[in-house]
């Protein structure tokens, strides 16, 4: 600053000194900044900056807590709840999950046995929960399940001629008297089943109340006793195309498109050999498509049948020397000779090519090749049909040209067929004899039933004194009839001609008299060491003690600390113990762990601040800051020598004297003032 006859120097804001020498003021260590309590002060040359601490937002002078939960910037698990705290947040897993909140895993109530599903229901674990569904044969909401009586509801699949018997969770079917089968399928024991009817092999036998009827199968005509094949081809009842050939088969017919046509026999379309290039017209001839075939005509300037066309020159005049099996071709001034297809040589001399031995023929793999002069022929082998180039297997079984027995099955093979006797018959397929299952012991009749041989099969009938379908025969059951004297808490077991009584599990006695066993008092239960046993009628229950979880047989300690079910204070640490937990206040707090209050180290004098520093209590701790005139971290404080640093405000004509924590100024000799 200019003065009259001189000037003065003064340090700028943010600096201290006499103006000639200026040093930066550290507003952060001298606590002259205005940063927020939740902000960090950073000294700069001549000034300072403020930045909000992690978990806070603002300009540093004003800082507000960031709610990570509402902003979604937390790292809590998708199945956890985020709770905002001052400058941070906490995560706790939701009900049905376990973990630290950042990582949460589903609690499988089904495997732990903590569900409440019925004994006849299936527990299905879901994310964070579980569902119960009654097993097949039961109805209810899964927590309560009752047996479905399929018999009274009519939801069984028993045959109309069978009796339905309800069982726990299911049902059984047994054919009524006069019928045979497994209960789901029951057949009338009449002529058709026994094979004593006189229906034709190509007819269907149908039982009636007292007899049977015969009706010829599709493709046959007659009264059922005598059935003859219908020849759809001669009668004109087929659906083959006009350009197809109908072939009668036993009980049916087949359709195949004629040569020059393509399709499935029912629908046939003309093959255009000219556009497909499958004709044999000469290069100097024109191909003309016709219905089912084609014609060739030599172009102008050529002569021939269209398949072979020659230039009207030397070749036409017959002055060439080409072989009889060669083709003469005119050139501009002469002619050339080339052996015809099927021959080899120079054209003047031509020899027949044997396509069969050379393997250049196009006969089918199932055909025989026969060499001819200049060509070859193909004929399908025995068991195949076709033109030799294309050979298809003859299905002797479908055509009825086999020699299999009436009680055998014909199986077509490539080029032939095989015969195998039907079930219930034995032989080589050409000759089949009935198997007597009763004499051979290959039947499945019950030990208390009689086996009767039939043609191709057998029947079973229960012996006198037993009931059933012959495959299954049951004794008269006193237990099911209720004629026994067993105790209400005993099980009746049927024997042949009698019964026995045995007390149920959880009871003791001779079966006629049964008393409850107290497993809890006897110590025969299987409850966990951390569970309580409760006796019930005929059994017992196990329930895990407080602080444990499980089905009572298996009990695991509940970690109240991880699950967040403890009541520890926010400023306390939870420690899991077997069956419980403990709470202890964190450092800087005092209390019983459930209730924790901040320790004021400043008032109690338990801080470590320097004698020349000020202690400031904070939540759970304290801070130390050196008093004015001192510098340091608060724990260690040293006197600032304002005189040597030039941070005093003494007059230029005064002397600065440093004191502990401050300084004094005294005017020099010849000057007066303060």
C-alpha cells in the first residue's frame, strides 16, 4: 500500500507475515476452516477446500447423509433389507433367508424339517419360503391332507365289470365273477376268449351276453365264418390314379404310378423328360414331351430317328468305312467314325463292351446284369420286383404269398420273409403246435388256483375256498371282515384259516390287550440332546429347545447374530453361543450390550490429548486439537514461535517476545505504544 514518502506491505488473505515475508496459513490444522463436521479439510496455498466424507453429499461446508438404501447404491443382497445409518447403511437378510445381508442364501425348510406339511404331503422349497402339496391319492391344502376315496368319487379306472376297493392313498381293482383280467381290463369268459368260436381268420369275434358274433375284417367280404378277399382293383373300388397300376393285396391294395409318371399312385403327374434332360434324343434333334413319354425328331439338315441323327453328306451316301456298330459324323470336308454306346474301338473297328464284368452298368444291387451286343439287361433277383434298375423288396407277408402257419407271424425281410409262432405256440413258424402252459408250469396261476389249457393260451380259476381271478387268490380275511378280537391299538394279521394280533409300534402287550409305551420316560426316543421329548399315545414328539431349530430329531443352533434376531444395541457386538447369544458394548461405549451409552473420555479424563490441546467427545470416541498458539496432532502439541515465524502483529518499531502459547510486543527505545 503506498504511503506518503513510503509504502507498506501486508500479506494477502490466507497468508501470515509482515508483508515482506508471507507464509501460508493452514486453516485445517489451525481449525479456522468452515468445513462440515462430516467433511475433510484439505489445505491449499492461500486457502483450503472441503469435501464431504464417504457416505455424505454436499459442498463440504454443508454435508447431508447419503441414503444408500433409497438410491440403490448399497450392496445388500436382493433378498435382504437395507437400513440407512448416518454416513453408511446396514444389510439384514429377509425372513426365509440366512446370511450377513450382503450374501443371503435361502433357508430350505423342507430339508431342515421346519415346515408344517402333512405326513402325506410333499414339501417343495421355494425362494424364501416353501409350499406343501398333498401326495397323489390325497386331497387338501398340503398342511392337512385326507385320503381320496376314488371308488365313491368314481375317479378310478376300474373296468365296468370290476369292483373298486379303496386303500390309503390309492385303490385296487378286481374283476367280478364271470370276468377275467387285471381289474382295469376285464373280458367276458365266453367263446371268443377261449377260442372255441368258428370265426374266419380274417374276421373279428365279438362276445354277446350268451354267445358271440363274427364280422369280416375291412378288405374282406362274407358272413364272418367264411371271408374272401375283396379285389378292389377288378371291382374298381380303389382310388388309384388313371395313370397308375392297382395291385390287389390280401385285405387291401396298392397303387404305383405307370412309367413316365411320378407320384404316390393316388396322385400321378406326367414326367417331362425334355425339360428334365432325361430323354435320349440326339444333340441335333428336338425333344417333344407327350403324356407319359416323349418323341425325338432330327433337326433340318439331319436325318435319322431322332435318337441318332446324321448330317446328309458322305455318311448319308454310304461311302464311309465306319464299322457297323459305329456312327459316321460328317465334317466340313470328310467324316469321322466313333463306336456307338456299348462298343469300344477307333470307329472303323468296334468291339462290344461287357458292362456287367466292367461294373459300368446301372443295375440295382438286388438285380442280375446280363451282357448283350452293345448293351446289357437288368433283372431283379428272386424276392424283388422292378425293372432291374430299380428293385423293390416283395413283401410276401402283405401279399399273402408266404407259407407261415395260421398261428404264426410273418415278418418281411429284404428279399425274403421269416415265420415265427405266435405267443402260446411252438414250432418253426411253418408248423406251429399249441403250448400246454399248464403241463409245462409256465403259467402264472396262483398256487391255490387250477390251470386249464386253451388253444394258444390258458385260464386260471381259484380253487374251492379261495376268491379272486385265478392269478390272484385270497383266503377269507378275518381282519378285513372285523371278526377278530385284536386291541384297537394292535394290528391284525391274516393267516390261512386264522389270524394273529400284535401291538402297534409305541404299544406293548399280547395284541388283545395293549398299553402305551412312554418312550420319553424309558429313554428310547431319538430326540436331539437340545430337544424336549413329549409322550403321545402310541408315540412321542420332539421339539427343539429355545435357541435351536430343526425337527427335534436334528437340532441346530440358531445364530441370532447372523439372522439379526438378537436385541443387542446398535453400538454393541453380538456373539453367538450354543442355544443363545451375548452382547458386549463396542469400544468407546459402556453398558450391558443391550443398552450402550457413549463414554465421554474428555470428562472422565481417559483421553490422551496433550496438556495444551482441547479434547472433543464424539460418538464412541474423541478428538484432540491443539489450542491456539500450538501446533501438532492434538496428542502432541508444540508452541508456535510467532516472532520467528513472523505471524505476530507487533509494530515494525516494536520487539516481539515469544511466550508459551502466545507472544508479547514492546515498543523499541525511542517509541511509545502497546
